[in-house]
C-alpha cells in the first residue's frame, strides 16, 4: 500500500496570513500534533497544559530578533483553532523534551564524488512517536523575496528536514548534553526554518548556527550544491557548536551521540541509550561495503536496513513499552541537492517506497 503525507503550498507574503491559511487547511493534523505533545510533555517532563502555555510565552519572548516566526505560529494557531502559546511551546519541543525521550534518526551525507549521481546527497530516517504519523506534512513555501523552500515537518512546527531552491538542504539528529534545558535560546526547529529560508550556502548556514544561543543539543547537517564547503554537521549544545566534516571518501554520518571529541564528555543521552553507537557503526559498515560511488538505490537500501534490530536504521515500533518510549521510522527522506529534488518514503522505508515529492 502506498502512503502519502498531507501537503500544503504557501504563497502568502505576510507571515501571519501564511500561517493562518496553513492552519485552516491543516487544522486536523495540527490538532493531532497538539494532542500528542500534550501527552508527551506530561509523560516525559511532567508538564500540564498551563505549564506548557506559560513556557510558550517565554519562547515567544525569546524570539524578538525574529518576530515574523512568532506571527506565523500565531497565524497557524488562529487558523487551526489552537492556543498560540501552546504552539509556540511545541515549536520548542526539542528544548522541552530533550534527551529524556528515546533517541531518533540516522543520517548520511555524501559529497558529489561519493555518489553515482555526481551531486551532494543527504538522507535520513526520521524516527519519532507513532502517534505523530498523522501530523506529518510536506510544506512548500514561496518567500517574499521570491525564493522557495520545502520541508517535511510536523503540522504546526515551522520546519524540520528540507531543502530550498538555492540547493541548500538540512537534516536533524537529536542529541543530549549536560546543561540542556530551558527555553531561553533559539528553538532548534526554528533554526532549521531560518536556515532554509535565509541561507544559500553552507557558509551562511554556519554563520547562523554557530552564532545562535541554544538550550538543547542537536546535530544539524547542512549541504549545498555548487558551493564550497558543500557538507557539514554542526553539533550544537549550550556549550557551543562544533563542526564535523566529510571523511576522505566524501562521506558524513551521524546518529544520536556526539562525535566531536570536545563535546563527547558532556554527552548525557548516550549513557541511557547506548544503542546509538551500534546504529552508527551499522551505517558506517554498510557504506564501507559498497565499492565506488553510491547509487541512489544503494542509499535507499541502507535506509531500509534492519541490522541490530530492534535498534536498527529502519526502526519498528516495539510492543509493551511505555507510551513515551514508543517510536518507529515515520519517514525516510533523500535530498538530491543538485536536482533540487526530495524523495520521501511515507512510513517505514522497508514497506513503503521512496517517491519524488
């Protein structure tokens, strides 16, 4: 059976109007996002609705440099009939949940010399709570300056994995470090939106990411076509950001633990979820077995891998686990940056084929 995510295209130049139109069109999936995060915030962080809304006010107050982001979230809330403060908090879900939730996602980046397509390629499986499967949306936005971006995200959250018309793409892996917590910094998901909306090169993205104050740890990978540097992973934490670059073969990989030696001692997530190390080894081992440039079919096969199941690259939901620990691969994404092309498997990639968006 072929699955398809909800899709929406925005052309409104005003962020409030854009958000409102999205909220009206995507009211059902936005409601699903709110409903699921209410339960996750309560189960993982002990936060009730009143607590979440108070934190949402703090998120809004921290975004004085980007009032258009607040306007867009407020528009979504109004259009979907949700509380603006709650949706602001959900856009900071990484900051509010952090490494207390089960680690997610496996990433591979390839420079042109490492791919049969001859272009920078980024790919990842996005693993998260199964109740959010119905909230996933592919959102295309025409910005006021005439540029465009497409992101696969959760309805109500402004961005996640995506690419723009300038050939820049981004992916995300959750991390956890000592010192994480609070909503005084720039939420990770809003940083992803700023990268997609404002940056044309990896260098521009690095300036934005390394200059941002964050209160949650994540690895944001950014790739570009036609510009050098062409690929980097930025490990962000409250202690600052560090860069990881492709190896000599043009390959860059990541799962859910810090790889930069200056940050490894602060890693808190790997202590509770050490399987991220074996998953990373499985990614590297799969790539090492392929001779020559990697074909698209080989990359998509990696994303279907069940090595080390149940903690595999393609992750299936486990039975009889607490609600907050439930997870599976909700989407598998391949970004062909030179072709400005996104391929998505809607659900488990072992069961659903990758298709062009």
